[in-house]
C-alpha cells in the first residue's frame, strides 16, 4: 500500500484558514455529493451563509458545514463512504469527489470515517486542531477519547501528523495527542473495550 504523507506546512496553512472557512462558506454553486442517511436529535447544516436544520434524506454538498448538538448524531452517506458524527461535533466538507477523495475539517467532536474494504483507494486529508490525518480508503475513529485526542484504525492505514512528528497507524492500532501542538504517541494496539467506547460516542455499535 502506498503511504500517504501529509506535510506539516500543509497542516499549518489549513489551521490558519480554519476560522475563516467555518464562518464564511463560499456562495458559489456546489455539487451534491451525498445525503444524510440518518439524523438523530438536533443537527444543523450551514450552506452559503444560511443555516438550517438537517433532516434525514437531505442532500449534502461540497462546502457544507454540519454541526450536531448535545445527544445528537448524524450519519452521512457520500457515495460509498460513510461518515458518522457524534454529539457536539462540527465537520466542514471542504471538498469531496466520489472515488477520489478530498479534504475535510473536524472542528470539534468525534467522527468515524468508513469506506469498505475492497473498494478503490481514495486520497483524503482530514484537518483537526491536533494535527493532520491522511487517509487512503479505510475505517477509522478520530476525536476526544479518555481525555485526549485519539485516532484508531480498524482497517487500512492512516498517517497522523502533529507537532512535527508523523506516525503511520495500521489496522487495530491507535495513537493519542494530548494537546494541540504535541506529537502523536507511538501506535499501540487498542483493546476491545476502548474500541467499543469510541464507536459508541458516534452512535455506532461494534
């Protein structure tokens, strides 16, 4: 498998733009890239400066900003890719092309990215406050867990870049980042209890 290496300079530039992107979604026409397969609780979508409630079955487009409230969850289906958002989570879909990839930004909260094994690999960059995650078609969790920001990979491989250090995380492994700017820990195998706990935070049963 070709390793995806995301540079530190790219991450720093992405973080510098994050606030502006979140508050000023472009107004140009966007492409429909998927739908909200399931919405539980209060979930909102911001598009072209307009924010409204997101309902099950609603279209998802490039540049959409999705926010979940407390005790709320969203299951987004982007072609063959599934993205599950936990409560009090913010996700900007900067750009996404089915079968190719794109860029997204996790502003807060937790998510699971799920692309079934056996499908063509895609190149995706996920920006976070804690670092950059480079993906090539896989299933992984990212977000707060046990007092730290954690990334766990169920299958496939991701690169986690933070604090000038990059870790390659393989199937069954996870890393932690204690604070923004810190380097990710060495990958370790996660026990089943922690995996179940992480998935439960996005409303997903193991």
